[in-house]
C-alpha cells in the first residue's frame, strides 16, 4: 500500500498527470484558499514561501520571452534583447512592483511621550508607480501632513512606506488611499492628509499624448477632515514647500 502526502503539505501541487504546477499557480491557489486578495495593488508577500520569488522570476522571464517572440522580435539573434526577458522579470519583481512581493520595510514607531499635537508636513516625496491599465510609469510627488496621535515615526520612514506602497501597478486614487491606511496603521495620527501630484505616462507617451497634464488628488482624514482650518493649513504648507523649490 502506498500513500501520498496531500499536495498542500508537500508544496508541490500537482495536476492529474503529476506535472508540477507553475509556481504562480501554486501561489494563487494558496491566496485563494486563504481568502487573500491579489489585485494589482495588493501586497502578497505574507503568502510567499521561501524560494518562491526566485522561481517566480524564472517563470516570469519565460513568459516575457514568449511576449517578445509574439511581438516578432528576434531575441535569438538580437544582442539588444537577448536578456531583456530576465531584466524585465527582475525589474517587475524586485524594483518597480516590489511593493507587491516584498515585505514592508521595517518601520519603528515610538510612543508620543511629549504629546506633540502640532501639525507638520513632509514633502515632496518622489513617488514612482505604473498604471494598472498599461503598466507604464506614473511619476510624481507626494506630501504628507500629520497631526500626531498615539505614536510617532521618523520623517524618512514616510519616504520608505510611500515607496513601498507606490511600487505596484496602481490607479493614483487607490495608491493614495492605501498609503493613508498604512500610515494610520503605523502611527495612528489624530489627523492625516496626503496630496499627490503625478504625471501619467499613459497620457504623455501614448493615448492623447498630452505631455503637460498631471493628476492631483488628496485624502484627508481625522482632524484634517473635521477641521477646515487645519485642512487649509496643510494645503498652505504644501504651497510654501513647493515655492521653496521654485515650482
Ligand atoms: Zn494606463
């Protein structure tokens, strides 16, 4: 009598003919079983097992190679595109979309012992993303306004968390909401305001080819939402920071 371990235990999910499933499918099955969403701007790092990111890089490179072949590019003889597939796979998984596959950078927060409650703004923080619709760049600047609450985090940490959140395929409105959620989780401010101004290559490089258009959006929460003067102060501070830069 033979027994086989269920595929969920071996981590080697199998098709009926026992061919191993692509790693992306194994991850997907795990995400679905756990009820974890995996939309373009979700982070799935909690559900990845050790070594799977390397396997994923190999799988993605293979698919990009197929994409290049489908675009009728002679990758076997073109020295320029010979290793493009590998570069693109690395770029997606570890650079431009790292906010999907990598854990949030460690961000220490401290109790607000001095009970600071004056608002401050941090910015501009450069944010880089890609539109979910065409995967072309979104480049912009972000300002964060805080009215401190229970905990405080260092100024540079805002840059790190913004970079992590934006490094996913996004639409700008959702990127700002997700960033707001993460900052609220990290330091539970009494008030939070975020403003993002970004250039969408979707509009500059393709489509309407409108090079000067930018998109501005903001989210205000807590005291910034309830107190119009505080909200006005935030936008005034942003304006001052911008004029310092000569914008
Ligand atoms: Zn687009």
